[in-house]
C-alpha cells in the first residue's frame, strides 16, 4: 500500500479502496495491518468523481499536489499538502513535499493508533453540534488512555505535580460588565490541570447565567499563555471511563461555547494543547507577535483532549487541524491569522 517513499495512489485507486471498505472489507489496510498512512497524488488526472472518505477508514490519507491549484478531491483526504505558496484552505504549504511526507510518515508510524483515531474523529465531526463533537473526542481520548501508545509515552515521561492543593490557578476579576479570567500558574507556563479546569468551569458558569456580564476576557500570566496539559495530571485518574465522564461533565469548552460570542482571548508566547483548543471558541482571538500554536497530543499516543477536534475545525477545517495534530509542529502568529485561528495581531 503506497505511503511515503513509494508511488502515490491516484484518486481512482483511492476510490476503489473506499468502495471496498464500504462493502465490508474494513480490514484490508490500516493501522492494524501495518499501513497507518497512504498518499494520493491529487495532480494526476482521474475519472473517480467526488470522493468522500469513509469515517471508519483505517489509514491516514495524505493528499499531495505540487501546485495546490485545485480543491477538488479534498473531501477524500485527511491532510492536503502542497509546495505552492499561500494556498487557499484547506491546503498546507510546505517547502519540500518529499521531506514533509517522510516526516509525517515517521510521526504516524510512531503513534499509528492515535493518528488513525484522530482522523476518524475529525471525519465524523458534526458542524451543527459542538456537543456531539466534544463527546466523540472524549470517548476517543479516553479509549487511547487505555492503549499501548499512551502507556509507552507515560512510562518514558517523568511527571510531577507542581502546584500545592488549595493554591488558586485562575485569577478572576470583575469590573462592571467585564469579567477577566487569567490562567495563573506562570512558574509552569500556565499548564492546564484539573484544578485550573474546575476553576475555569466555575467562573464560566457564572458568565453563562449572568446576562449582566457583557464581556469575558481570557488571559494568561507570565511569558506564555499556556503550555498545555499539566504532565503531572496525566494518568492519575482511576480508569478511562471515569476520565470520560469527568471530561464531559466539567468541560470548559462547552461553557466557552455558550459565552463565546462575548469572549475575547488574548494570546501570547506558547499556546499549546488546551492553550489553543479553548481560545478557538472565542468570538475574537487577539495575539501578540510572539504567539506560537501547537497540538502535541498524538505523539503522546492521544488526541487533543480539551476540545480541539471540535473547536479548531470550526475555525480552520479538519484538514489543517489534522496536519497540526499529526505533525505536532508550532505555527506562528502570521500563519495562525492567515488560517483563521487568530483574528488580530497586536503588540499589546
């Protein structure tokens, strides 16, 4: 099955695979068969017609084009990369296709289960139901927490708790009709832990039920907005089922969606994991020039768990969300604005 380093498929061959999967041959390829990624050349002529990737398809499908001239056929791939500069959504522009494919193949083969689960969740998103997408993400995330890839990462990663119990993780200030919420663990770059999540949910619940709060502003103290999930929290819950129920009942993303139309997120420095997943729900995202955004979870054997597979596609689409999560790379403020994750870049 073609992947990086071998001859890419054309769309007709890909369409044939989709037909076979829909016909019941779901195990003809995929992560369980040692083929977690395949490549399709979108520049090659085809008579396959419009492709729709089956949600359960067991491989990550990368579409490539030297020119990025066409947006046809992109519903049949998970990520679309091109060497063209400044391509329209959903393309991702890269310097060298061959180097990019090799890097992506390495990343996918390192975490094949998480990679395939990620794209399956993104394919299954419902644009008209954020709740559906948040529950789906949590179910997949919780499943992966019980998997071998996360276990390997956890065993190799030193984790320590960094904030004593009872120390607030969130600064809450109300002046008139304005509520300001500041992530306040600067010594650990505002790592997002259970305590911070619970405090944020409590404050956002107040904003949800109090119509006199006309503005909600989300900040981060210190040099970075947020470094993402606190490693000290990883693997501490008793089981994946409990983790799923906690994640869905204490969802800052769900509450932010309620007040999103009156929320401004102010980003700076590193915005990793939850640090980009939650601000994506704000009506306005204002970033300093030093802002850089990243989704690192797939390399941990997981997928975004603070709502990212539900929130980012609503701003940038599933293809670019997939690329961010599969590669785990940073993008800067300018790219974030071009893609739609950032609405304005401001020095202050």
